[in-house]
């Protein structure tokens, strides 16, 4: 798989874990926060269990690092394209 697809998939999954952790912290409905469909309700348990392996700050830091990585990649690519076009 292309690295960009892997990073997007990883980011989306970690974002869901972070949202599940926040929903639990603030006593919100995880399924509503994640906008899950009725046939996806089994995911609530999976996200809750996986999010227990992380602290809230850790998830936020990882998400920020992935955002920064994406931004820096795009800036670098833009610089190369502008230099040679």
C-alpha cells in the first residue's frame, strides 16, 4: 500500500480512539460521537478497549505528529515542484 494511504488509515483509527476516550471522559455516547450506524455498534467496545492502551495526551500527541508529518510532506513536495516547474 502507498505510505499516504497507510498514514491516513492510521490517523483515522487513532482519531476514533481519541474521540472514544474523550466521550468516555465527558460521559458522552461514544456511538453518537463516532457517528456509528446501528450495524456498527460492536465497534464501541473495540474502540473503548483499544483506547485504554493510551493516555489522552499520548493520543493527542500522536495525532498532532501525523498532522505535522502530512503538512511537512506537502510543503516539501510543493517546494520541489516549484523549483523545477
